[in-house]
C-alpha cells in the first residue's frame, strides 16, 4: 500500500537512457515520460528497478492515476506513457490516453501459467527487435528490460509487427496476477 | 479531405468534409475529431459484435449551449445524426460509441463546470462533463459537508449516469430520484428549463422538481428527445456517523431468505442505503482471477467455488450495507439488522476492522459513503483480456423472485459456458439485478456465445415477466421490443414524441430502440 503523499508525488522523470540501452538514440530535449507500474508484485518491482525511483505504483484502485491523466494539468510535456499493469488497469488507462489523442506504440501481453510465461509483443519491427533480449532471463527481470526500452517506445512507429515467445515459470506468490500488460503510448 | 473510415448514412465524402469544416468553425478545429487515431477513444472496446457496426464518423466537442445550438443547426441542415455522450465511459453498455455507425459523437466532456454548490439546501448544479471524481474533489476542496452518491466507476459522469437512470450505493443511490431541475436543448435549438426553472427568476428551481403542470424531466432520460446540458442534483448531508458492514451467507439458495429479510428492513429504513447482495464469483473477481483456481472451460465446478469461498473468507452471497447516523442510532439499528440476518443459518458478520486491506470491502465501504474510486474494474481480471456486458432485469424485493432470477440467469449462463457473476442492488421496493457477463475481448467464440446468451436471457426474462432497466447498444431494440403491451403502445407514444421534437431525426437514432421515422421499419444492424 502507498500513502496518498507517496502516490501524489510527481512521477514525471527525464526520459533517461538506462545503461542497458546505451545504444539507443538520445531522447528529444524536454521529452519526459510518465511511468506506471503495478504495486506489490515482483514484475512491478523489476519494472521500477530500471528507472528508480520515479515510477507511480498502482494498487487495487487505479483511480488516482486516472484522475491525474484526465486532468492533464501536468501532462503537456509528457512524450511517453509507459507501464506494466494488470490488464484491467491497462484498459482504463488506454481509454483516457486515446481520448487525449495519443497512439499506442507498444503492447506486451504477459500470461503466467503453471508451466511458464507466454509473452505476446506488438510494436514496429525495429522496436520489437530491441525489446526481445529482455525476455532472455527466466525471472522477473524481463519487466525491467521492458522499462529499459522506454526510450525506444518514444520513437516507435505503428504496431505493425508481432512476436510470441515463452520462458520458464519462476516462484511467485500464489495471489499474484496471472496476466500483466506492458504498454507504451506516445503523441 | 477527411480520412474517417465511416461516413454518416446517405452523406457523401464531400458533404461530410464540408460538415467537418463547418463544425470546426463553431467549436474550433482542435475540437473536431475525424482522423482514425482520434476516433479510437470513441469506440466500444468491449464490442461483442463487429466494432464497425458502432463506429462513429467523427466527434465534436462543444464548449457551451450556444455551440451546441450551432452544431445542431449543421446537423439538421446536412441530415447528419449526432450521438450524445457526457463522459462516454460506461464500458459495459457501449462507452461513447453510437448505436448507428456513421453518427457524429456529440461529446459534452468540455462542459465540465460545477455551477453551484448550495450547502444550505444541499444540492449542486452541474454540466454534463462533470465526473464523480470532479464533484467529490470539489466538495472536498471547498470544505463541504455534503456527500455525493457515485456509481462504481468514479470517472463516470454525474449527469450521464443519472440521465441513463444509473444507481449508486448511499441512501441517495437511486440517482434520478434526486434530480431537481434540468436544462435541455431540443433538436431545433430551443433551450428549455424544466420544473420550477420554467419561471424566470425562480428561487426553488433546485428545491422543488415539479413546478406546475406536466413534469417532463423523465422524458429526456434514456431517450433521444433532447440534449440535457445542466441539472440540479440533491446531495446528502454528512451524517454524524457511518459504519459499513458485510454479512456473508454460505448457500446459493440463501438469496431467497436474505431477500425476504431485506424487504422490511428497507421499507422500514433500517437499511437506508442502496445495499448490494453480491454472488460469490463477482465478489471474488475483485481480488482474484478465475485462472488462479481453474484452467478448464465452462463454469467453475462447485468444489472450486467452495475453495474460493474459503480462501477469501466470503459467502455464496455477500450483503454489503451501511449504518448512518448518531452512534446510538447505529447501535440500535444494528441490533435489529444482526438479529434479522442471524436467522439465516451460517450467516457471518463483519465490520471494517475485520476486513482491513481487502479490496472488495474497501471499495464497497467507499462507495456506500460516496467516495469515488475505480477498484471495481479489477473484476475484469477474472478472465484474460476481460470485458463485460450487463444483463440487468428489475426485480421486486422478493425472495422467490430473487431466487428464480438467479436460477434462470445461472442456468442459461452455464448452458452457454459462462460463470454466473452477479449482484442485486437493493432499492426501496426494487432490486436491480445486474448479471455482469465476463468474456475475453480477443475471443471470437466467447463473444458469439455472449451474444446468444444475451438474446436468450432477454427473451426468457420477458416470458417470465421481467424487463431490463438498461442495456448495451446491441440490445436496445430487442429489449424495447419486450415492452410491447397493447401492440407496442409505449413505443408508439415514444415515436410520436420523437417525431414532434426531432422531425429531422438527428438526435441519437436508436437510443433505447427509438428510431426516427426515416429509419423505422428496417432492421438496423
């Protein structure tokens, strides 16, 4: 759980280039990203690890982040929205961002089964190529790999390519979400 | 040249382009949306049938009544139908998508002013774009001691939900009951103030809803006779105390006895709020996914349901209510409520301290005191890529009825391979039975079966004397067809009103099954 104070802390960060993605082109000056990750979840923690510490974590109620997006008061210079959330949160955030005229640049559908993970990824071909290595590990680090690619998402074209891959299961709490969505939207 | 993939009916691309230009002159080009990416926000992302059947050609967002009047003039001149939405985010009933493809969505989100909060007389006056979040935050900001009543989705529109006769969960849960004063723009641009507002300088426009003579406000709800642009809504003064509670019941058929117990408690106002009796699957879906318990097809086996019930420490039915008032009153009322429900073998009682940190109790406790939130959408995770549509028949607060509706909905759901996931929202003498049918957005077979299930339930319900209070775009015609007493006299009077107030047929064709004259007689996809 997060305190209201913690939650409301601005989550706008400079679109930093993480070391793991040093080959990426530099972000456009002034472009900032708003990052959102599921709270209380291994994969959410891994997503945050790539961009510490300025990721908004969402618990069972995605309402506060939706209000932030709906108000749009601090969004004028946001060049990328990127997140790892439950599917239900993705659906709601997508609705708000589409209403604001943003377009989806990346979508990852991640389904956990007793035998392993299935990842279905959609982006443009170049972005997809860049993100695939993130899924080489057999632990929750894949989520951090997705976050590390946010610089690419900010430049991605239409989601014209798709790739499906699988990796092994790893220990997770019994109550952990069985489906996650990673996603990116840009103007 | 516009690139909209769909055009209004019987309108050429050139005419459409001209209309888009004219609309841009009225509201500014930035508030006319016709490119495909911008129209994605006006689609039904939970569409059961082909999305193209409900695709808009464009959307236009006026800032005030004068701009609406000018938009209406363009629509009349060019015979382009408009589909009106306030916030357009009721995902279970079609969101902002129009009933008929090609309509231009008239999006009222920009009209989002809270025009008045009257602390003394406990009401507010709002425009269509004001969400529950907006009104709640505003009341907090000004230090008001008034509560709102919100639907489960906090991003929903105060006006939009009320105009669609939605419900909430506080004692003010029957939203339309608390409406008082309405401003409506008719299709010809005439602006009407209803009730006491019809008298210039009225001092009671938001205190006494009826004025004198015929009271027309209800005519504009769930309808396409005009565009509501402002309304007064009564707010609940903060009570001195508030105590939410949960009572769980262990057996499926307990809903009969539970409902019989609820009726006198509601009528006697010992249960003052719009309380809910929630079935196990729906209760569980806020916290867990179906896949965590069962990987097979078809409805959950009983053994799995019992495991979920035990794991989550809930019942087959779960009654959420709340006490309001001074502590002594709440203590006394609780004694009666507890003694009443204790007649059901196995009933268990919980307060907030017993369910701390649990999302289901947490968000219900917020809703019953009018704090908007979005937690309920967690239910979508019950299925992968989850979506939902509501089947919502009305029921008297009657045990036999509740049990029969549950049995027929459950049995039909199972026949079509789905879980029953529903609840009864208890009004004063009615219950809104909301069966939230879950399916996967990307599963064509499931969507086909959901459609078949909806048709079967609508028809079966009507044969049993049950009618739905509200529905998704796809089922408006069919449900309207079940209100067919005396050879459809009710629809015929609706059509006469439609023809009189909107002879050009530009307002929301097909809303609630009411089509303009030119579109009648031909089945609309």
